């Protein structure tokens, strides 16, 4: 048999433990209050009994009898006990029928059971008594009904116990409320997660603008989902860009082969077709190799190839590669490197990166323009800068071009 959801919830179980601990603490507190109150009342009654004993013992015999009878008559609550007994232990005055057995004389207050006699009849009572022998041989007993102490302590104990029951119920009610609230939020989160798993990456976890841990966790997860959505969209764009970049050289290779098959008549013509096809395929392979190299670097698998790279030699080598192309377009390619600077990195990838920048600068700079490759030392780093007199990158695309495989719309349609 499965327990109800509220009992199975961790919040309710913790509430149950807290309520149990609270109840145990309250019971212990009740016991302490009961015992402490009983002790304090008993000590107070003992002091009152001792004071009454001193007063009555100092009175003359005649006046003592009058004081005993007057005190009993004024005791409407029937809590005072007084007994005067002769040397033969016969009762002379008071409302105590006989002297209890085992009662110690001249000692502190002690517990005893006596028989009370008055206008209401005979009644056995528990009492706190003090006994003293008087100079005339009589014995004086002064006491107080001990049931009064017990009754006061019981009243206080019942009041505290009645307060415990609603407090425990309140704890359980709070536990049920918190459990239901947490369950509602979990169910809502579960529904959102199911929609995210189903492919709706625009879905987000619910959270309130509050400083509670659940909302903070939801905000962290939502931030992670934002990053995932951005990465997935980037991957989709990367796939399109790679397909676009590969399509051009592969299409060129296919067209070259088709034309060669239909038009080539000699071995030299076939070799020229093969050379152009190989060139187009090499361009496609260079794109794939660049992707693989970037992946290796991100996975720290190509770091062993890192070393000290002389940047001045690197940019001069790139300039030598592109100087004929720049001359053909009527573009001035200049190198500005006044310092011999170096950097720790992969020389092949650095050459490819600078070559890409120079290639784009020459490609989009009109005839008569200028491309400058500069090397200088910044505040904390060495900088390779490629500047040209072309149209440049639009303001809205300057952040996007830093992303992997980004291609400007102007590039795609040029």
C-alpha cells in the first residue's frame, strides 16, 4: 500500500521530526515547570508553617487555645491544620484527630497523613507538618494540606499541556502547506522539463523574483538553457556555413570533371583537368582540417605542438604568399614590423589565421587600395593587426564576426 504523497515528501518528514522534537522539548519543559513549581510552593508553605509554629509556641497557654480556634474558624479554604495534644497524646484543640505515627519532633517540615476533623466530618489528607514539644509537656502540630500544592501544580501542567496540542497541530499544518507548495512547484518544473526534453528549447523554468534557493536554482538552470539554445543555434548555423563553404569547391571539382570528360582530347588536357580537380578538393580538405584542428585545440590535444613563434618572420612569410595576388589587383601590401616579437602558440594555425585576414583584406579592397600588416607590442600582449582601405565590417556585425564560421551576408553574395 502506497503512502499519501504528503507523507512521502521530504518536507513533511522533516516537519514531523521537528514537531516530534518540539513536543519532546515541551514535555520536558512541562516536567521541569511542574517539579520546580511544586518545590517552590512546598518551600513557601514550609516557611509559613515554621512562622506559625514560632508565633503559637510563644503565646501563653490560654491565648494559644484562642488563637488556634480563631485560625481554624477563619480558614474557609480548609487548608490549615493545627493540633494541640497533651502529654498523654490526647487531643486538646485543633482540627487534627490524632498525632500521626512516626512524626519527628523538633525537626523541619515533613510529609505525613492525618485525619482532619471539622464541621464537614472526618477526612484523611496528605499534609506537610511540623511538630514541637511545648514547655508544659503538650505537643503542638502545625501543618498545611499538601493537596493544595499538587492541585496548583496540576493546573499549571494542564494549561501547558493544552497549549502543546495546538502547537503540534500547527507544525503539521505548516508542514502540509510547505509540502503542497513544494509539490506544486516541482510538478510545474517537471512539466517544463518535459517540454524542454521534447525539443522546445525556448521553454524556461518558473521562478519568482525572490531570494529563495529554488528561484536561484531555476535562474541558474535558465541561464544554462539560454547558453544551450545559443550553442545549438550556432551549431545549426555552423552546419549551414560548412555546407556553403564546401559546396563551392566541390561544385567546381564536379564541373571540371564533367567538362574534362566531354572536352579533353589529349593527356595534357586530362592532366590539367585533374590538377584543377585536385586543387578544388584540397580547398575542401583545408576547410575540414581547420575544423579538426580547432576541435583538437579545444580538447587540449594539440597543445603539444605549441612553441615559441617569431611573429615578424610569420607575417613576412604571409606577405610573400599574397604579394603577387595584391599586385595583380593593383593593391599595395605593406609590412610594418619594427620589433622582433614572439608568442607561444601553434605556428601553422597562426599562419592560417593571419593568412585568412590578409586574404579577406585583399579580396574586399578595391583596386588602388592598400593593405597593411602591422606588428607591435600592446599593454600586456603582442598584437598582429591587418588594416585595409576596403568597405570594412558593418557596425551590427562586428560582434558576430568573432564567432566560429561566421560569414557575412556581404561575403555570401559577393
